């Protein structure tokens, strides 16, 4: 009987330990996404009818914010040379400045390419319907480019810019930065690919 009681106590101790570990991890993740920057980002997402979830293995980072480049939120993979910077432009906000707010995604993409491109050559493609459906978006483009060596980009060498929009909701821009555009770059992007999207 003592043996059974001892085993039960050990099992209970292991379950409690696992439960406390899960709670602690959730609190750390919440703290990482509860900064002032994250709160402002969340409000922009709400205004654009979009949602963001901090992907597993990532933490908040500080994107560069100046007159040329204005990003709302950044994430990074600790220990890797990889970051993603996000800009969210709600429809109500951009409709004050543009006659056709639903085409701003193209303007934002081209503007970032011209600011960031190191050699003015880049590979651009339209996002196909399968990808747009993943983000509940109506249109989008991606640009793969070499970067200027600059403190503006934290001296990263390459970027993949993804911009997409949902009619009468807004535009989302994501800039994925790396020093190595090999398979790991695309593996990291894949880990974060579901972190942001427009709501249905």
C-alpha cells in the first residue's frame, strides 16, 4: 500500500511540475507580447481587422523606426540572424491619404524596395490565390532583394518583403531580414508564416 501511495505522490509531483512549467512559459510569452510597442501594434491590427500570434521560438525585437522606414512591430529568433518587421496600415488610416486605398500594398512594397535595395535589382512576384487565402487577403506581392549595408537594416544582407491587402480592411507589410538566404532563411519564414493574417 505504501508503494502505491509513494508512486501516486511522485506522479502528482511530476504533473504539478509540468503544470507550473506550462504556466511560467505562458506568462513569459504574454510578457513578451505585452510591451507598449505590442499594444500599439495590436490596436493597428484591430483597426485593420487582422490578428497576430507570436510564433513559437520567437521573441519581440525593435525594428528600425525613422523617417524613411516606419515599422510597428518586430520579432526575432534568438541565436539566429533573422528578424521580421511588420507595418500595418488600416483602411481608415490610409484612405485619408490615397484615392485608392486598396492599392497601397503596391506603393508600400515598391517604396521599401527602393529604400532598402543595395543594387536596385530584385525578384518580384504576385502572391497566388493559395497564399492569399492563407492570409484572408485579396491581393499581394513579394520582393526578394539584396540590402544596402546600413545601420537602418542592422547591416543585414538580404530581405524578403511581403505585402498584402484585404479590400476595405487594410494593408500588411512584412520584411524578413537575414544574412544568409539559404534554406534556413526559408525554414525560419515558414515557422512564422501563420503569425499574422486578416480575419474572415
